[in-house]
C-alpha cells in the first residue's frame, strides 16, 4: 500500500528540510568557538536558508493541522534525521556551550562554579586547548546560569568523561536527550488534550531547536522537558509534580517562571509552597558564595541593553519618534510587569481550566513577555513551541520560525530586522487574542477549529 496523501506531502517536506539542513552545515564557517558565523556573506546565506526552512516547516504544520492521518513514526523519524547533520557539525552560531562544559569541569573538581571567573588562577589546572580558549567573557564574568542548569552541566561533563566522548559532542548529546524527553511529554500532553499526536511536529520539525539545540547545544534544551512535564502534570491534576518541574525549569532559564499563573489553581497554596521549596533546595548547594549565586546576571542585563532600554525593541522603537527620559526603561519594565500581573490575576480568577485553556494561557503569558523583553537571540524563543503544540497560534509559530532574523542584527543597535520579526508578530497576536476568547470551558472549540 502506498503512502496516504498527507504522509506523502509530509515526507516531501521532511526531505526538503533535511536537504536544507545539510546545506546549512556546509556553509563556510568561521573559527570554531568564535561567536557568530562571521557577520558576513556566510551569515546572510545561513539566515536566508532558515527563512526557506521556515516556509517549508509552516507547510508541514498546515498539513498536520488539517489532517488526522499523518503517521507519527514518520514525523519522529524525520525529526531524528534532521538533527544528525547539526549534531555532527561543530557549533558555529554561538560559543556558549564551552562555558557549560567548563562549569561542569569546575564542579567535577569540587569547586563552586559561581566562585571564580574562568581566567582566575585558582582554575588554571583545568585549562585545555579545546574548551578554555573559546569560553566567552572568561576574563571578567562569573557564570550566569542558574543552579538546575549547573547541576545538569556537572552531570553531562561526568557522563562524557565516563564514556570517553569528546566534551562538545557529549554536551550536545545530553541536550538532545532532553529534547527526546520533551517530545515524550508533549505526546502525552496531546493525548490528554485529545489532539492528534502528529501535532508534535510543531516542536520536532521546527528549525529553531534543530539549529539551536542540535548544533549549538544551548542550555534552553534543558528547560524543554521540564516545561513540557510541568504542563503535562498540571493537565493531569498533579499540581505538586507540576510545581517541581516548573521550579526546575525556572532555575534552568528563569523565563519559564512566567508560566506559574497558567498552571496554578486558585487557592492551591501547596503548589506555591512546593515551588518555593524546590527553588530553595536547588540554590542550597551553591549558597557558599552568597549573592554570588546570581553570577553575571546583572552585568548581562546591562550588556544586552535591558537596564537602559536600548536593547528592548518596543522601547527603542518608541525612542525613534519620541524623546525618552533616562528613567524610561524603569517605567517600561514596571508597566510590563503590571501587564503580566494583571494577565496572571485574570487567569487565576477564571477558575477551573481545561488543558487547552491552560496551554492557551501559557502561550499568552509567554508571548507577551517575550515581546516585552524582546531577547536578541533566537534560542530564547524555543520553549514557546511547547504550548503551541496544543494551541498553535499563528503569532508564536511566526516568532519561533523567523527568529533567525535576529542574527542579522549582531550589534543589537539597528531596528530593521527586529521590526521584521516583531511587527508581524504583533499583528498576528492581535488576531490570536480574538481567537483565544473562542475556547470554551470544555476545551474544544478553537482546539478543533481554526488553527492558523
């Protein structure tokens, strides 16, 4: 028997994505470990390639959303194949992975990773020719990564050493294992929502995790299964487990803490207590350095233009038409916090929620925050794909699919490319906000109706 029609077209899309991925790793690359792809012709070519990938991916998503026929094993098999070329290639979009490996080595040596910068003489015995030369901010910045991420780095470094796997490959393999766990949790979540398992393609075939986790091995991959399991446990009415997973996710990449209002049921103080307890327990092993456990977080905010507002797209765009006072960034961040708190309060007061409305609320909170903060790097947006598997709103699909445009603004000083990303996102989000009101309490409606 031949392939069903949806499977045939999905296979065609998968083959196109695989060919484009192979082309991407074949592009000219700079010296391994040097940040970026060279900011020249190679970077332009890579971003153009990802735009084509995104277009093919959107077609594949449309096929999945319009049909229940697609074979889940075809989807998972293609997803695995897509990750092989980026995994085999050296990281060429970021050198963050070298800091992860270093932090793991520091912990394996019995040292608190928040205590010394990599260039400190106390750590000279760990320096090598493969990892140390490529660590960014090695001469002035303590590590920025939260405790759950640090624990993962330690475990991944030990596993790679035990199995005699090269450190970069070992760390990337561990990140892909995280993705596999996340895909499993998404499949379970889709089952609870009575939605086709084929929707996992929304995450698994996206070019964003393909490059940022498969090639760059970014820490955000660790948060993927934790966020997915938090949503899954909340959908199963297991708030304690959801609180544990969400707390661990928040101490991997801070941003997932935004999902707490979507998962918390009104009056369930046990959820809040467990969440706070897990946060404290994860920080406990590292408290020997005091407030140093926050590492380079403040310095990073200043470098990225968050402190003065220059790196926040909505505020920077407003500054092109209106003169803004020096304290504009503080006012802006307070207003953004107030908006998010108001959204959170409304969600909590809404009473019982279905898994569909919970994922919708998670998507709305996350999308609003990511627009408001407008991070400069594509990998920050990958976790938005998880609620999008249940509530595939067009705005999140656009934001995650075309976030590679941000690579064309390496100095974070120009507004053209961010505008190409965020302005269509805003327009699509307004439409999604109208659609969001159409989800009834039984969880069907939009989930089974209009998709994108």
